[in-house]
């Protein structure tokens, strides 16, 4: 049996139907292939430990306007909520741009995975998501913000989008789950400049909180590109690895 088959069997055993199991497996295996163990197969084992798992839950789009959508996870895993949101944007792209907010959307996994799907479909995309408080002020104290990653994807006519995906933590909670980091290492990145990452984490936390309310959630922006800047950047880079490249 392949690793993929084993993962699918585990997810189906947890009660996920075929489509949802495939969506989750694809995400976990892509993360593993990119060396992101904290978002990879470790998460399959983690799901088996959850007592509030609702495998038959499905996200719902509550508001649909030309430039705005509001979604609610309705008990579904954040992975599945973001998958549904991405499908909806690709099926009905905005005329120009659209803001999408999603409440009760957790865990969301490797955010670069989702914006890459949108960039592959020709859309510029930005995405952030919140999590339980994990980052304290660099001077100490209680955690005030999640690691709150920010992912940005820019499509390219050469078929190779640039995808930047950065957590505000020196490590991620997934790294802790995977055993490659400790909770003590969950601090804002940047060393002596950690106040900058902390400021971004707080800003993203409050941005989502202001638009979502009292739950973990995600905020996405999608837009149709007006230009094609990636090929020229790659030419200037002269073979240097750009964000998101394998």
C-alpha cells in the first residue's frame, strides 16, 4: 500500500467522505513533499487525537456580493473551508477584486498551498489566518497573537507563480507537533528585530478579529492581474530560487 493510500484509509476511517479525504490527503502530502513536516503527515496523526472532529460538516457561504463574500466553517476543518473558498473563486472569479472572510476556519494548514491554487488559475491572491495565541511580546508576557502566517501568490504566464508564505513565528506550532521544535522556540522571528514580526502578528490578528469576530478565521483577497511581472523578475534573478520554488 502506498503512503497516499494509507493516508486516505486513515482519513476515511475518521469519517471523511471520498472528496474531503482526497482534499486533506493532497494538502498533507504536498506539505510533506515541500519539507513542511509540521503541515504534513504529522497532521494526519493529530486529527486522530481530536475529540471534537466533525467529518460530516460542510462550510457555508453566507454572503455573496460582487466584491465581498462571508463564509462560516460550520464545524468543518479549516482546510476544507479554504478548499471550498478557492473552488468558488476559480469558478466565479471577481470582475476586479474580492475580499473573502471566513469565520470558524481552523486549522488552515500551509497557506501557500491555497493561494498557489488561485495563482495557477490566473488570480493574484493574499491570505492570512489566525490560530490560538502563541506569540508573546519579545520582552515577555502572555501570548497575545497567533503565528498568523501571510501568504501571497502572483500568477505568471510561464506557469510558475511566485508564492510567498511566511509565519510570524521563528517556528510554527506544526514544527512543535512534528517534534522538530519546542514550545520555547515559539517566539516572533527576527532576533533583535523580533518586534517587527510581533507587530505584523498583532496587526494580522486584529485585522482578522475585526472582520470575523470571536473565532479563529481567515481573510483572503483575490484579484485579476493587470500585468505579468514574474517572468521579468525571474530573468533578473538569474536562477536564484524565488519564494515557492521547489
